[in-house]
């Protein structure tokens, strides 16, 4: 810039022409500074974009892993729900049967004979065993569900 100014000073030009060239030099410097500032802003935006893209890839990976995990959990959850519904129905059926049994025993008024007692006792014991077995199946399904329901976040 100084060399350009010296060149203008030694040349035999009018004052207005020298002033115009000096303003041109100032404008060139301003334009260069503005371009440099915009370039630095662009670099910062690019760095931000790269960081956001990296974060987005990590989030997509986490969502994909979560969806795959849900695909394995849903069938086990369906089994657990089905077993719970069966158990609920079994308990409801047993409650109805116990109500019928109480009504029949109340109708007898004198109790039951030995043969009827054995039959009813066997029937009650069998249904209780079935209930315990269903409860054990539900417990096993719940344990299997709990074992696979742990979420693992993998960052990569």
C-alpha cells in the first residue's frame, strides 16, 4: 500500500486522481478485511455443521439400537401379557368355582360324604396346582423380560 502511495506521489497527476487512487486502496483493504471476516465465519459454520452431523449420526445409531432392542422385547412382552391374562382368567374361573362349591356345600347343610370330599379336595388341589404352574410361567416370562429389557447406550 505504501509503495502504491509513493508511486502516486511521484507521478505527475492531478490531486483528484491521487485522491481517487488512495480511496481505492482503502476500499481494497476494507473489502479484503470483510472477505476475511466472512471466510472465518464460513469456517466456523462448517465446523458447527460437522459437529452437528456427528451428533446426528450418534443419535441415529442410538435410535436404531433402541428400535432393534424393542423388536426383541415386544414378543416377550406379548408372552408376558398373554400369561397374565390366562392367570387372571384362571383366578376368575377358580373364584367362580369356589363360589359354586360354597353354594353346594351350603345346600347340603350336613357336609359331604367321604367320597365327595375326596373328589372336591382333588379338584381344588388340581386347580391350585394349575394356578401355581401358570404363576411360575409368568414369573419366568417376567425374569426373561427383565433380563433383556436393560438398555445399553453405545457411543460410537
